[in-house]
């Protein structure tokens, strides 16, 4: 499809009305059930990416584990694995129950990607993986490395010197830039992170402290990505991390699924026809939640139900999926400003690549106001003493929506009678690296809601 201009989009929407569109434009919180979801078997058979692709990414991360354990001591205890805890949050579950005025059946858990080592967000999965793959490709093609080697040799100065001949560029609202910047600089690459207006100052400061060049823009995420592309196009030795279209980012995120399965097994939480799993994933451009959901559907098939969560002011993936226009439409095209305190989710145009891949797998999407993000942030601190950044709380509204606006989904999929055996996972995407004074500010905002 050729890219449509604003007038063509307005005409198209007039001829193809969507009941939820006016609610989106009014910044209402909405819950959307995906009419294009098919059985996991059918979706997997028609997908351009496969379980074998995820396995390949998993094996690559295992090869790099000895290197990561050397250069990032915080990963040493896990033998170089970049992974986060899965924790039960019973006190928060009680809080959610109180808010619902009815029991939240099943068990509520938090997947703490907020506490991933190295860069403290879900982007430590895809972002770090993509740079490691690029470094491996370069080292292999120059006969400096074989896949049989102990990759801890990559910490040697000769490799840093080699990688310093090359550069990396990325556009980011914050967290992807952190992961790309930190790992690229550690390997020895020259790295530039193009930051959108909504990126937090402390993230820019942290990157600069790691010898990363940060370029700032007054425009949103799309402008930062555009500038990253321009930089890379002008330099044959510059590698652009394309958050909107990268298979490697997507597959790096997808590796999370097999690790989550192991954690569920350790907690003796079953996932089968009688024990459904619901996963609520904060969504910006789509790569992180898309990759995780894709990996989960490969493993748990029709027994896992994945929902994306977006700010009311930045519902780009919901808009792209609902209309079927994917990256042909932006929130600005329907008069939404893309201004939210959930900086990691402040994206106006979704990834068409991710939208098309995830469309047959995804159960649905919903939107959440900044006000509710802050309220859940405060509640999680008060009940569990866990601190997250605002965008990471987007998933927390999921179970509440499911038991309200999403009841028709439960009935359609014959889940209503199985909910007492369900597990609900809130995917916490960032927060552990937020400066303490900033976290106090977030908490106080929640106290005023």
C-alpha cells in the first residue's frame, strides 16, 4: 500500500467507520478485542518467523554469556544471562480486588523486566541482543572469531579497537537508547542515540556518562528515528538499529518466552487448557511486546492470551491494528497529540512489521490514562514495595479491564469457568534505573490521584 496523506486517511476513515475511534479521539480508556486473531496453530503455520528463529537467538545469547559475565559483573551470578525475576504480588492482587469490587480470580504476578541487568528495562532483551548479533557478524566475517570460541575473548582490547572502526545509530524515546548505548559503548563501537522530546533527562545524562553521543530533538519519536536513519545512510560503517522494522530486536524479545516457562514451572504454575495464562504488555512502537507475545504463543499456543497496553494519548498499535492500516496511520492523523508521561510508550506510528506479524496472535489491546499509571505506581509501592516507572504500570489495568469491558472475550473463548485457575502476568518494562528523587516525584503524583 502506498503511503496515504492526511486527507486520504480522513476520507478512508469516513468510508470505513470504527465504533471505538471517537472514544480514542476523546482520550477515553478503551478495551479492544482483536477480530483477526486465529488459532495459534494457524497463526504459527502462516508466520514468516518461526520457533527455529527464536532458538537461533537463544543460542547466540548463550554464546555471549561468558562475555557478558566478564564485562557486566551484575550478570555473573546468572552466568551472563540477562534475565529478570517473576514474582507473586498477593498484596497488590488484593488492592486490585478492592478496586474491582469483586475477586480477581487466579493469581497475579509481576514479570520484573524493570530489573533486568545492564539497562534496567525490557529493551535489555532486544536492544542488547541486536548489537551482540551485529558484533558477532563483524567478528566472524573478519575471521577474528569462530562460534566455537569462548566469547569472553571479546572483552580483549583488540576487539574494542576493532569495533571502534564502526558506529551504531538508533532513535529512541529513552529505554531502547539506554540498552543500545550501554552495550555498544562497552563493546567499543562509536554510538549515537537520537532522542525524542519526551525522553527523560536522566536517561540522556546516563548515556553521556557512558561516552555515548546523544542528539536531542524537539519533535517526537518518529523524528529521532528519521535522523538515525539519515546518519547511518551517510556512513557505510554505521549500523542503524531500526526499532520499527528489526527482525533481530523482535527475536531478542521473543527469547523471554522459554525463560518465563522455566520460571512458571519453578513456581508450579500450570499453563494448559484448564489453566489459562493472561499476559499484559505495555506497548510503544511494538517490538518488545510483539516479540514477547510471539514467543509465548509458540510455547503455550491457545492457552496464553496476550494483550497490549498503551497510553490514551499514544494508542498507535491499537489504531494500526483496529483499522488494518498499521504504519500507514498515526495517532496525529486522528487528532491525538502523542503527549504522555509514559515516555517509553510515546509513539505516534506503530511498526507495520510487528503489527502484521502479531495480528493473528494477539488477543486484544487497551488504553490507560496517565492518571491511572501514577495511581497503580503508588499502589504497587504501598502494597509490594516495588518501584516502576510510569509506563511500566500500563499492564496493571489489564485484569481490571478483562473483568469489566473484556467479559465478552472470556465468554467467547469459554474461559469464564476457568478463571479461578488462571495466572495473570503484568509485564513490568522499566524502572530500576530511575533516580531516587525522580521516583519520589512519581510516587507523589500517584498520591494526588
